[in-house]
């Protein structure tokens, strides 16, 4: 099940991404089913929402973790945290928005899924040989704002062996 916000539904043991800047758990933003492939796979997206933003996929402030059998990138760190930071509304409740996406389709206003090409704001930064998974525009879920820079867009990619993810963003 793909969703924005809420709590992650893990395919393996919980592995929360940690910020390389302060070693604290990053905020869980979303999970997306990885289409195509021999078995069910899920991509989990995390971001440091405490002002330590970086657009760089290897900056240690954003993470796209794949399960099952995912691989943590060299700069990444994880911990077996079961309950980490979530997107929360003004009422303190976790914000969750389920999405149904299939390859080749455009989702809601802020999501573009695999099977299409990214709409780059600045220039093509596709990691060589990697597969485009989705594009996620800055958005507002209920009263929570997820901002990738000034009117930014986030881009998620999967390694050729489908074991590692990259997330980067560009602002307009």
C-alpha cells in the first residue's frame, strides 16, 4: 500500500533512517510500492524536517530505503526504531493519505509514478543506470506542509539491482 504520511508498514524489521547531522531519527514522509519485479517491494522515504535540509542524494538528510533485502548507502545510517517522527497535524494526530498508483499513470496533483519521465526543474540529475520511481512535489497534507525548497520537487530513484534508493530535490 502506497501512502503519504502515517506510520510505515514495514516489510522487514523496522529500520528508521537517521540524520547524518544530528544522529536523530528523520521524519517518515511516505512509502510507495515498487512496481515491476519478481516480488513485493516497498520504498520508504525519510527527510530531516528540522531545518537541516539538503537537496543532495548523499547529504544524509534524505533517505529512500528499499525493503525487502535493501542496502543502506555508504553515508546512510539506520536504527531499529519502531516509532519515529511522523508528519503530524495541528491536532497532534499523524497525517495519512493513501494513494493508488500504477506504472505509467499520473497520481494525484503532487505525485508522478514510474513509467513516465521526471519533470526536472533545473537539469537532469538521474543517477546513471538507475530507474526513476516517482516525482513528489512540495505539498500540503491537511495542515502539514512538506517543502522541497522554494516550490521544489523531489525525485526518487532505484538502483539497477533494486536494493538501494536515492532521493534528491530541486527548487524552482
